C-alpha cells in the first residue's frame, strides 16, 4: 500500500491538513518541535485507514476531533497490489456518528462504492492484507519506546499464522466441553437406572454368566493349567537369566567407563597436538610445550606426532570399547524379553476368575423358591467351611511385576512368590469344580427376577453405547487438540526462524557490522551476537542506542514478514521518532540503511524533531506548533 495524498480537517491538532502529491518511494521526513503535530500526521493516516488511532482507544474515539469542533473528516488516496488508486473518506462527529466510504479515485459508479464502517473495514483488509493490530506491530511505529513485540499479541500471532490454529483449538475445546456435559448427563441417567437395579437387587450379567459358565468351566480348567505351566517355565527362565544378565550389565558399565576414558584421552591428545601444530605462539601452547619438555626429556619437534598417534590410538580404543558396550547392552536388552514374559504371565493371572460363592437369592413369590434358596445357602456355607478360597494379594503381585520388569526381584523372591501363585491356582481349580455343582440351583432362582429387570437392562445398554460414543469423541477432541498445539509450536518455531533470517540481513547494516545476527526464542526474547566478543549478549549488556537499533531491526523484520505474507506490491512504513535516543552517527547510518531494506518497503515516513541540514529526503514536511494548518499558510 502506497499513500499518494492525505487530507483532513479538524483531526487532532490540525484544522486543515493537506499533503498532496506524496512521492511513491523514498524517504519522507517529518520534523518539528514538540507538540508541532508530527505524530498527528501518522495518527491521521491510522484513523483514516482503520477508524481508530494508536494513542486513543475505541471508547474515546471522539477525542480525535479537534478541541472546540463538532466533527472531523479524513481523506486518504492510496494504491495497493491491484494497481488501482483508491480514495478513502472517513467522518466522525462529537455524538459518535461514524461513517466511511471507499471507492476508486475519480469513480462515481455506485456499484464500485463501499459504504459503512464494517463494509469498508472488510474491503480495506481485502485490499491491503492486514488489520490494525498487525499495522501497529509492523508498518506503524508510533511514538513510544521500541521494545520486543509481545509473543501473545494478536498481530504477532496473525503474522505467524497462529490465529486460525487458535480458532480451531477454541472450537475443539468448545466441542469437547459440550461432549463432557452430555457425557455427564448420560452418566446421571445411567446412575438412576443402576439405582433401580440395586433396589431390585439384580445382577444383570448373572443369568448369562451362569448359563455360559457351565459350558466354559472345562475351558477355564484348561486355561488355568496352561497358565500354571507358563508361569513355571517363565519363572525358571528368569531365575536362570538373572545372574547372566547381571554379569553382562557389569561388563557393559566397565566398557562404558573405558570408552569415556579413552574418548577424553583422544580429545586431550588431539587438542594438544592441534594447539602445538597450528597455534604454537598461543600462551597456552607455550605452557603446554614447557610441561611436555619437563615430563618427557626427549620432547621436541620430532616427537610432536606422538600426540597425534596417541589421539588416534585412544580414539580407536574408544570405538572398540564403545562397540563392546553396545554389544553387551544388546545382550542385556535381549534378556528383557525373559522378564517381560514373566511379568506378562503374572499380569495374566488376573484373568483367572476366583471361585464365586452364590449370593443369597432375593425374595420370590413361591415358597418353593424360598426353600430352594435356603438349601442353596446351606450348601454354600458348607463349602465355605471346608474349602475357603485363598486370598490374592494383588498389590504384592503388582509390586513383584514392577520388580521383575526392572530386574530388581531376587531369585529367591521370584521362586517363593511363584510358588504361592501356583498354590492359589490349584485352589482355584478345586473351586471351579465345586462351582459347577452350584450352577443348576442358582439358575432356577434367578430366572424369575431377570424377567422383571429386562427392560432396565435394555435402557442401560443403550445409555452405555451413548456414553462410549461420547468418550470416543472426547478422545478424538483430545487428539485433535494435541495435534493443533503441536502444529502451533512448529509454526511458531518456523516464524521465529524466518524472523531471525530477516533480522540478520538488516542488523549488520544498522550496527556497522558490530552485531551480525540475533537469537530469538519462542517467547521473542532477544540476544545479539557481538562480532567483537564472538558470543551472544543479553540486551542489558548493550548500550541503549544499540538496543534500539536492534529492536528497530526486529520491528522492520516483522514488517518484511508481513509484506511477504499478505501484501502485494509496495508498502509504506511510518516510523514516529525511531531515532529519539540515537546519536547522530547512528541516525545517519540508519537513514542510509532504511531505503535498502526491501524492494517492497519503498515509501518510508520518518518523524524526528530535526534533521541535519545536509541530509536529503524525497519530501520534507516541516511542522510548526504555532499553527493548526499544514502546509503552513
């Protein structure tokens, strides 16, 4: 976007502001004393474009109107990437009435005229490619301290391409919250149905379980026996492998120690050889040579290659021990399958069901059912007295699995624990046989009550399906959120890298090659690389003038990035007193550099209280605080 003319009446300081025939490229200087209206020119351009200014918030927009007047208006003619010259008009009165009009200059065709605040704002964005927030973070440096841009500002996020991602993330979070609310509601309904089932004292899965259990008892017996065989085999393998693995681990540690030792020897010998060969005049080389002469009486030029031989030999030994360590580590890793197999078998012990002692049957309408129930309860009591099932300590088993997995369980501990598990499995086998005798009695008692609970079961099944679907949807939202956040981090990283590249082109020019490039973190923290110190420096270590040169380079880099991303054609740049704290040399250097920064940033407005007489500008606007008109009548 290139500005061709600015006309305004009753805007801020000026009752009349007329700047026709503005050069399309080059430096445009604005000078004058304090309160002479320099910044008002930039604020007028900002007001014309976006209907607001940097110094006044939207709620106090009427303060744009010059004191004592009832209304103001601003006109701006500009061209953008399509090559058409546009005329933008904006009007505001002290009652808050605000209007805007945009059309190609000199065209009265109503079909090409855009009217209305929102309509003009949308059309302006289509034409120039950026909004107010991006404008004040890049192309418009208002009169303020030049600081690092805030990483969470809307403008920086927009320039980095993060706004759309944040919109998607917010929408994803909103969908997830809705799903959570629906899940909570469905869960409450399910809880109500479950309470009804509790009141009926019915286990919905009991009847199908009883019927299928008669057919699967034999399978459970086979499965339990097979698991006992696997447990015994895995335990024996673990006990055999543990001492071998411990020995391999010890050897791997020794090999790692020697590989590190020989690596350090190779580095020291190689470094010493390099210092004595390529930097003989260095103070450290002299000290090293003296020490070698003291330690090795025959030391001289002829023996200097010994250091290289020592470095090569140490490097070879380093590789040998490193390979040895890798082989031992591979062997140790191979044994991990042994521990994993034992841990897997132990974990699968939870699959073996314990013997089920039938609950007391609920009330029935017939006395026969009650009699059968009492007989079943009596039989069960006898079974409990004769063969009570062993108690499984699942916490102890879990701890054993953890210790087996990391090979911290001793052979004795594994042997004793497995023996206890095998005893428990034997007890389960006997209980399965007893349970088969109880099934026929329990099925007849439960059938009548299941009929009464059938409808409740169907409703609960339906609710469970909906709950599972909502849970799956929430998991999908979580995955989407994770992907969006990962993409956001990657886009932010690429933006910072691109920003560093742009700054590296301008920073040496601003600082006379004393600072070559910047280190810009994801939070936009800036450190500068000093050509003299050959290291990165915090901004606090740099003079205030240089700090502002660096920050100006960062702001200009944001401008270049926005031009590359969104702007087609040339673009103006308005810098309000960017050199307020620069010395004369820095100011001259910066004025020389600015026109060369970018082929697109070709119209640069610069505000200062005064400029040296020998500086040349394509247009020099001089403001006077004693008049409210520009140009001065």
